[in-house]
C-alpha cells in the first residue's frame, strides 16, 4: 500500500516537473519564434495591435531585401573567415600547451598552471586599452589580426579542458613510445592528439562560437565596412534604423543566428561532453 | 676502502641533467602560452596601470598626473557613480536570479522526464547565440506597442510596460534577458547533479525526508562547489556586461542603463580619455578581486568538497 503510494507520488512529481518544463521551454522559445515569425511578415502585418502570431501569407522576400539593404552575405563570409582562422590557432596552440602541462613531468609545472587559471579572473577592460594602443602602433587597426592572432597563444579555458583530458590517458602509453625512441613530437601528433578528438572538437566549437559572436573586438578595431563581421554589421545597421524595418532586421538576425543553431544540432553531443570535460563536476 | 677514489663529480649529475632537460621540454611546449601571457596579460596590466596615472588621448603621449583620475572618478564624476550603481543593481539581481533559474531547470531536467534532450537544447541554445542578434530580437520582443510580450500581458489583463523605454523598467528588462541566457550554467549544474550518488537520496527517503529537505540537505551540499563556481563566473561576467546595453539602449533612457563597462568604453573610444578609462578598468579589477576573495572566504565553511 505505502509502496504503491510512493510510486504514485513519484509519477505525480514527474508529471509536475514535465508540465513546468513545458511552460518554461515555451517562454524560452518565444523570442526565437517571434524573430522568425517577424522575419516572414509582409509590411502591412508588421505593426498590428494585437500582433499576429503567424503571418499570412509568408513574405520570404524579406531575406533578399535584407541582403540588398546591407552586404550581409559579405559580413557572414567575414565572420566565417575570422572564426575559422581563430579555430585553427586555438587547436594548434592549446594542443601544444596542454601537452606541456600534462604529459611531461617537470618541476614547477603545476605552479605555472595555477597562474594560467588565474588569468581567467582578469577583466577584458584592464587589457583592452593597452592592447588597442599596441595594435595601433604596429598597424593592426582595421585588420582582422587583433581578432585572430591572440587565439594562437592559448586560452586558459581550453588549456584546462585539454589538460584534464590528456591527464586521463594512461602514462604507460607514453613510456612505451619513449622506450622505442619516439620523440615527444611524434607522441603528441601520432598518439595523444588522435585520442583527444572529442576534446579538440569541443575546443573548435567553442572558439568558433566565441569568434562568431564577438562584438567588442570588431567594434574597437574595425572601421571599414568591407571588413565587418556579422555582429558588427548587424549592430550598426540596427542602431541606424527606425521601427519600420523590423521584419528586415529580424531576417538579418535570423541569418546571424541560424549558422550557430545548425552547428549546435549537428554537434550537440560534443557540446554536452565539453561541459563535463571541463571537470566541473562536484 | 678509503683508498678508492671518488670519480670526479660532473657539474650536473645525470639525474639533474634529465630534470633540466624535462623542464626545458615542458617550457618549450607551453612557450606559446608564455609569450601570450607576457604580451596579452602582463604587459597590458602594467601599461594600463601606468596609463591610469596619466592624462592620455591617442593623439598625445601620456602625461603623468598621479592619482588625479582616481580622485576625479570617486569624488567628482556623477556619471561614474550612476554607472557603478546601475552595475551593482544588475549584478545583485541578475547573478542570483540567473543562478537560481539555472539550478531549478537542472533539477527539473534531472527528474528523468521524457524529452530530456529536447528540453536541454531549448534551454541551452539561447546562451550560445550571437548577443547582437538576440539583443535586436529582444528590443522587438519587448516593444511596448507591437511586441508579443505586450500582447500576452494585455491578454492576461496586466498593465502595459514600456520596458527598454522606461528608466524604471529598462534594467529589469535586461535582467530578464540575461536570465534567458542562463543555459550554460544549467548545463554545468546538470552535470553536477548527475554525479550526486543516488544512495544519499535513498537513505534520505528511508528517513522520510520531503523533496525540499532532500534538495536542501543532500543536493545543495553535494553541489556547493559548483554553486560557488557559477556564482563567481557569473559575477565576473556581470560586472563586464556590455553588448546588450550597447545595442539595445545605448545607456538610456536617462542613463538608466549606463553600465560600468559602457561608460568605460565611451571614455576610451568616444571621448578618447584613455587614462581616465584605464583608471576605471583598474577600479573594476579591484572590485572583482575583493568580491571574489570575500565570497571565497565566507563560503569556505559552507562549501563541501567530497573526495578531496
């Protein structure tokens, strides 16, 4: 009897949780739904009171119109190039650095590693102005270099993640190769990195998203329109527009958002893994 | 026996030589980080402190003025005080609310409900979307006249709020939007919850503990290091809150969303007061360091690290 009650209560709790999740997820979807719905609205259905949830008919021309309004395709291409270049740098540098912090035993290693982690606390604003001054002096303003080059020198978050992953690979594997006369370089490229594929995929994804979404970097360094990434092009277009263009603005926003959504859906497993890889578990 | 001569001692024993070789090898592998650390952290930190003691616009070289920038900021700049207050308001509400929502979502998802993967995606996705795009979406979402939120509120008989156009509501609107982006925190909580041993809950059930008591006395202590981590990371992020305010409100209406980093950015890149902005950056750095330290210290007794 009491057992039966227990199961019933468990079912009830579960149903309650499910109902709550349903309501919450509806409110989480609402902004994206509203974005897509507006991006398909004919101009005469844009400013209705009460608003229309689903436009009828659907106006797909807002997308080509947005592309005419601003060179959004060029912005998207710029974002893509910047992100890919940064991803390459992140993969290269963080692999090497994490290897040095995990697969080689050397005095002082763990002390320096604490220093690596401590840089996570540094607000960007502290380094923002001197970096701008330095990059101006070497002529990097109005180029993508300030947005790409720092990725080639490692990031504490990625170093930490890859190091955790590499520490989990048995030491004996390295010893065997060393006895056979293999160098550390061969060890890294032939044995360790192939085993780190899931962690490397996570690094690539997060770096891609950071670069794609970065706003303050392009805002500071770029003033030529042909160099703008999507984030900057979209923001400056928005701040110069009135309300009548909202369906075009939403079409442009959708174009900025969709690449990330597509990547996310294809690589969901990697994302979820990335969070547990960081070793952030109790 | 004593006749046996000791071999001449080499400068470095083979063991020491191996040690040194390993250190050199380790440093070689981490050398990209060392270069980056010096170029993108150490030098800029030093330079920004020096700039903070100068009057400096990009067209002239820095001129040393001692602590004048700090003095002016703290005692003679009402906008600085406004920006500080706005930021504290944001931090005080957005960090705990975002944390609580993330934890609540994680606990709900951990009930082995159907459709877990789909729900997880829906909650996580907003936190990785480009902020510029989502900011523009929210200005339209919360548009007082034509936005869908106003329509829903009117339907429910609630008063119409002007959100981003109303000095009293602009900050709450931004806080609401920041809660929408709490999915990454939820994911971290979910990973932590899945690591709490089931036996602990079973034992608590045998003792007749209610759901709330289980949450309060099993879940919370077991994941307390993660709560601490998310609080600190959230805090550091919230103090640097910038993009949404820049895109949506540009500091308005009536400076109600002039946040610290927005005012700092304006000083540096709109008014070209690089020295003044550097002093702001250093004050921010100090505030973050002190707060992090205080949170660590006050939580030391309440955070439970199981398994060391």
